């Protein structure tokens, strides 16, 4: 599943931008990738269905930083792999300082990143 995300000003702090969504998880392995031209500025927290928000790296079994894009139009992203995640709706929250928008190639760019979710189950279709 692909989610294009746009960071919006936080209702609690105008100096912080935020995006949050729920991720449906039902597989034996979950893979979450976040790609953005401001990837180094992002703070990502996640929570399982019945848990508290924590830094994503504290839940994942591994993480890999790589480039995303084609024909020289690339930017960094991080892929997190989760072994045997709890089934249900996981919440993910991505934040960045409002000043990070100045780092975008186009200041008023509408999409600030892409979130990819993969659920790998025991059955292939």
C-alpha cells in the first residue's frame, strides 16, 4: 500500500509539521518504508494496536537507508522490517520542524514524502 503524505502544521505547535495515519497489519512480516527529500529531518513514531507510540526503530527488527527515485531524481528513505507484528491497526506519526520545508526542491511542493506498507503473509496470491 502506498501513502503520499503531506506534513501539516501541528495543532499544538506551529513550528512542528505532522502527518499521521493508521496502517492495517495482518501479515507475518511488516515492512514500512518512508521516502522524502527531507528524510533526515523526519522523526517517526509508531504504535501497535494496543500500545503506546515509540520511535519506529525500537519496534523494527532491522532498518536500511537507501535511495528512491529514477533518472537522478532520487532522495533518501529508510525501510523498517518488523517480524511477527501484532495484527490490527498500527498508528504512525511523522513529524518534522516547519523550517525543513525550506529544504524541499520546490517550496510549495504538495507531497512531502511517500510511505510504503508491505504485509507479507504465509500465502501468495
